[in-house]
C-alpha cells in the first residue's frame, strides 16, 4: 500500500459508467492489510457501477474530492454484510472525532425527515500490482 493512501483521510473512488465515462466520488476508507474497505449506501451509484464493472481507480483526496496523490488502478467488489462490524470499528479508530458526530447527525436527520436508515454496502478494493 502506498504511503499517500495509508496517510489519507479520504479516497477518491473513480468508477465507470456503462459508456466508459469516469465518476469520481470522495469516500471514507480504511486500509485492512492489502485491501481497502469502504462503507457506503447500498443504493448508491458507485455500488451499481461496481456491480457492472469492477475496475476502479483510487487516489488520496481531500473531503471535496480534490486529488492529493497518485492514481492507482484496482478491482472492487461488494462484500457480504458480515464485514459490517469490522469496517465500522476500523472507521471509528481512524475517524475518532468525526465518525460519532456524523452518526449522530444521520440519526437526527432521519428522525426529523422521518426516513428509514438506508441499507449499507461494504466495498473491498484490491489494487493492481505493477508488472
């Protein structure tokens, strides 16, 4: 894993539409051994695009998605929900202050808007090894 990724707080995840155009999205992630793990909403566009085409590009970025490191290609897949506890524990360790605040905000806004919590999806990204 590159040092720019291990030190980054956000990851620019570029997925591909059916027409081949790229869609970059800043996401929270954690490094888990030789893979990256991402938590997102199950009905998000990135999950739908990964199910069609697992090829992705990633790069360290800021919260607004401005790339701050080299772009690396890899393969993503949607994991089973049994990884949920592991991913959230790692995210709590990495984002000690903002994760609890974000969780509280999500609960509050769902209560005010009377919307159910969206289903979650967990992505695994394995970077391509250089030839």
